[in-house]
């Protein structure tokens, strides 16, 4: 433990300059990666015959140009903050949760079921009920790979990928079967609309869901660095064997971490249902969980890094249509830029070489530890 | 130490940049609220910020001003999640819009939807820029289209594959006068394809490789196909397989289509119907590698769009989307727009090179069935939505 905490104390004690340098060391790689991606994106735009200036200004107009645009950006960023938190949180315990997508889908459909299945509740009860129901569904679904890893040694990367497929098909079945919208004439696979009392409102141009997501980031940060549990989780992530030797119940921590990770992803799905879509409809939550991996890496797996990372990707998603309309650029270009950002963050040697920075151990991200119990 | 100072300076500069950017973003909602309530309580900083935004919007508006004027007829198309050149329904609808450009002198544009939550945003981009007709493609856009039609009574909306007979408030008496759903009896096209398959099979086993059952037209094609095959050949063995994945992959998985088609052929099928975008295309292209096995395409005459399937493609179960879209656009232009549901044409594509292979009695029987389906003496038994 101690080196890290001592480091932290030293830094706080030393000059502000040192603290700034520390922050800079944390954010320099992602920021440079973004800038590099934007520049390469501009070159690609030029080669494809479009004007990068027109394209990027349309992108900015579509994501920050007016109140609606800002609301759209925040709306797009909300599930990304939560799925990013889910992935980042699991990283801290050395677990690579690729199953955020599946956990998010369960959160979305359970929130929808609680939203349309119950009527006559006041919003103050109905909103949290559906929200926590969805989050709990995500948590339970996240607990499965955690338990599998603990008791059978099955690697969570494989089980979570497989469980994503299971989640897609179960939710599709529910939306096209028992929970299908039976209003006259409907042939589309989707659940009924949720009751108005379950809808998460917007405050001005700020979706309340985004506020909740930021709150979740703060709680995650507090849990990780200011509680015993957080200390245990991080210790397991650094070295499960040493943690076991130190008396930490690694099995329990593994399951609990996956549960909490699933809880965050499930909450992301619930907010999508209650704040954006208004029902569960297959195909509406595609890729949100997978984007979480991008966000977590871009945010350097820190809860507070996740928020700007999600805002950046959310803004690119929000502005993509405008870019297509104004500049005639296929919106795949935003995918290309996103992929380039991830590439430069992952291959940070390139960025470090550009910045002439040496790697220090504290900045390394533990993606995943070995195969279960060894 | 020098290096560190340099680093710090760079960082501070970047931080400044970031703060400006974030500040701009953060203030935006406040600024906007101010302008809607016309109180305009903005600080100097924000004012400059807002001015910049305003300037941008005005230049933009002059750029698109031609669509807002009465003389210019503008048609916009919003695709479902998918690509405009999908060789299937998005493309067929776009062909219809392009015909409007050529024959009606319309100014046209399209937006490809990438995220299903952007339907309303994408429709709104056309609506806010003064487009006269907006075509939305795919059943999933139905709700967003109906809501946009209610909000923009001066714009005509055409929803391909959307039941728009009842408006979104479920009251059938107030059909929106500016909203038409272009729908197709896919089950009838499937019925004809099934009848053709049922008569052409020698192994008495036929197959269908399908996109997901989450998409109603696919279900209609399948049910019609099976009913048609049983109509001509009651003891026929039919292997129908839906793609097991979600909507994001069900129509873009040619590998699955190919392996599923091969599996069906291994089980004795000698006619394969591929219905499901690129997934179905994968199936019929696979069939082309197997001698003595026929394939049937979907949506458009795939003889034109999937030349790789020429060795096996005896016909396609067509939805005539292109003429349907064009007819509705010209009706909108002429001021006799039909509200509610507009039923488009379906049918079998020409046999092309297989014209000589298909016996005359099969062709006669198909004509007979086609007539029967049209006058209602033959029913496919498919009844969506109860």
C-alpha cells in the first residue's frame, strides 16, 4: 500500500507545481492522443475530398452549437460515463469486464419493465425504483462471471463476452415475447412506453441522468480511495497473491467488484431507458457497453478521467449527424477518430516518444491478471 | 529541469485551451435559455461566445436557404441504422428519391443513421432546413416519423415499411394529412417465392436463411414463403433459420448466412431463399458454389445487385420500393398526397438466365397464384399484429 499513499502525501505537501506536474503526467497522454487523432482525422478528411474545417466546425456545432446540442452531448455521454466507470472499476481489481454491454442491456430492460409494469406511483418513488431495479439487475448479471472466476477459474474476459450474447438474446426474446408492446397495430419488437412517473427529466438542458452519472463517478472515487473496501480492491488488483497473504478475501472481492461493476453498467442502461428512449427496444443500446472500454482506457481508468473521456466521445456522437448533413462527411469518420484515439492511448509508447516522457510504474494500467485462482 | 519547465508550459497552455473549450460548452445552455426567454443576460465573455455561434448559424442558414424558399423542392432521406448502398431497402428507397431529382428537379440529400436514438435528430436536421418531403426508411423510425409529422404539418413525411394508418396517439380518426406509410405485403412476395421453390425442388427440401425475427417484414417473408411452398407441395420439408444475433449484426453477417445456407444444403435443401440484407446475400452467394442448388433473392431484383449469385439465382421476392417512394414524392409535389397507409407493389423478379430452365407449367401456376393473391381468393395466412 504504502508507497502509493506516501507518494500522495508527499505530493500534497510539496509545491503546487509538483501537483500540477503530477496531473499533467496523468492527462498528457490522453490529450496528446486526442490531438493526434484529430490531426490524422483531418488528413483522412482531406484525402477523402472533404474540408476538415467544415467537418470539424459542423461536429462542434452539432455537439455544442446550442442548448439542444449540449443536451444531446450530455445525453450521449451519460451511459458512456457509467459503462466507462464499470470497466474502470473492474480494472482496479485486475478484472477486465467486457460484459458491460450485457449488464447494461439487463439494466435497461428491467428498468423498462418496472417503468411500464407499475402505475400510479409518484415520480419520487417510481424513478428510483426503476433505476435501482435496473442497476440491481446489472449487478446480479455481473456477479455471474465474478463467481465463475472465483469458483471455477474461468477467465472473466471469456465469460463476459459469452454472457453478452446471452443477454442480447434474452432481452430480444423478452421484448419480442412476454413484454412486447401490445398496443393495437404494433408489430415492432419493443416493450410498452414506461409510465410518465418513471421518466427521468431534464433540468433545463442538463439531463438529470448525467448528474446521476457524475454522482456515481464521485462515489466510485470515494469508495476506491477512501474506504477499506476500496483499498482491498486495489490491493487485489495489484497482486492477488499478496492480498490473499495479507488476509484479504480475494474470492469475495472478485465477486463484489464484478457486482459493483455490473451495477454501474446496469444503471447506465436504466438511465437510457428512463431518460432517453422511454421504453426498451432492441437495437437501441448497441455498443454502449463496448464504448465503456474505450472510455475507461482514455480516462486512464480513473473515475474522474472517465467523465471528460465520455464527454469527448459523447460530443463526437452527438455531432456526427450534423457533420454528415453540413459537410457531407460519412459519420464513420467519427468512428475512425475514436479508434485512432484509442489506438494512441493504448500504444502510448508513441505518444511518450513524442512527449519525450519516460514511463513510470504508477501510470501503468493493470488490464487483467491471470487465469482465476492459481 | 529545462525539460520540466517546457512540459509545464505546454501543460498550462493546453489547460487554458481546455478551460476555454469546457467553459464554452458549459455556458452554452445558459446562453441559450437566455435567448429563448429573450432576457439576454449574458456576461461579456459569453456574449462573444454567443456571437460566434450566432454567426455560424446565420451563415449556415444562408447556405441552405434555397430549401426554405417556395420554388425549390427539397427531398431528404433518413436511413435506418445501416448504409445507403446496402443493395437492399435503404438503397431502393434512395433510388426513388434520386428519380425525383431527375424527373421532378428536386434537390436531394440523405443522412445515414448510426445510432437508433438519433432518428428524431436526423429527421429534425431536414425539417429545420426547410425540406419539403422527408423520407424515412425502416419500421423502426415509425414513431419518430409520426412525431415529426405532427410537429411539422407543412412538411410531407413518407415512412417506408411503416404502418402509419393510425397516428401515434392511437386514435384512428385523426390520420395526419402529411404522413404516409409505404407498406408492402411481403408475405405475398414470399408466398410466390415459396411456390416457385416448392415446384422447383427435387429433393423435396427447401430452406430460408433469414435476418432477425425482430423485424416484421422478415417474418412476413418467411411466413409467406413457407405457406407458398406448402400451397403447391403440402408434404414439403422446410428448413427456416433466423439469425440469432441482435439487430446490430442480423443484417450484416454474410458469413453466418453462408454457413447456414451450406448447412441447409448438407441437409438436402436444393432451393435456398436468402432474406436479410447482407446476411441473405451471403447465403445466396454461398449457394452459387453448389451445383444443382437454386437460390432466391429478396427486396430488389438481386440479379442486378448481387452478380455473384448468377449461377443459382432463379428469381427474387421483390418489394417495389423505388416506384412506391417516387409515386409518393410526386403526389406530395402535386398536392394530392395520400395520408395513412399506402400499399406498394410486390412480385417476383424476372427469371433472367433461368427463363429456359423453369418449365412453362411452373410459370403458368405462378401467374395463377399471383392473380389469386391479388383478388383475394388465395390467402397467405399471415396476420401481423393480431
